[in-house]
C-alpha cells in the first residue's frame, strides 16, 4: 500500500520522482497515465497524495483528477501537478478540481519535500 502515487507517462520522470521520495522514506507507487492512475487510486485506499503530470496519452492528469473527484467521489486525496504547463486556464481548471499545488518541471525534490511530507501526514 502506497501513500504517494506518481503519475507520469515519462518513465524517466516517474523513476526520478519515485526514487527521490523513496530515498526520503516515503511509500510510493507509480502509474503510466491518468487511466492507470485512476485505477490505482480506486484500488488503493492508502494513497494520500498524487503527484501528476498533465499531458499524457489515454487520459491527461486534469481529467484524471476531475474523474477522481466527480465519478469516484474522492475529495480526500491531495493532488499536486508536476508539469511543463503553466497557463492560467490550466491552473484555474486545476484549482476547480481541488489541486493543492503546481510544480513546474524539472522536479526539484529538496525544494518541495517538506510540503509533500505535510500532505501525506
């Protein structure tokens, strides 16, 4: 059972983020896209935080979060977007879906580690 789910279609990013979090004592699971992420969220109630890309095949990250909130009725899981997107429209859509934070790639783990730990506490 994981407490953090890292969702990104790039295996390099997934491995980098998951590896950093594990190295810092956190339980981590990964998903390859929004569709896979949504399934893992449905099947693992221990997940407390999702770190998610936006632009992915099959299902983008924002759609995944909207489905998590609206179709699965899950408003308890915290979500941080880790993306190259920084448009105000995307951020507004994310805010409406209840996203807690927005990190622009590249991932700088040390800069956000304490915030991540607070969201899974």
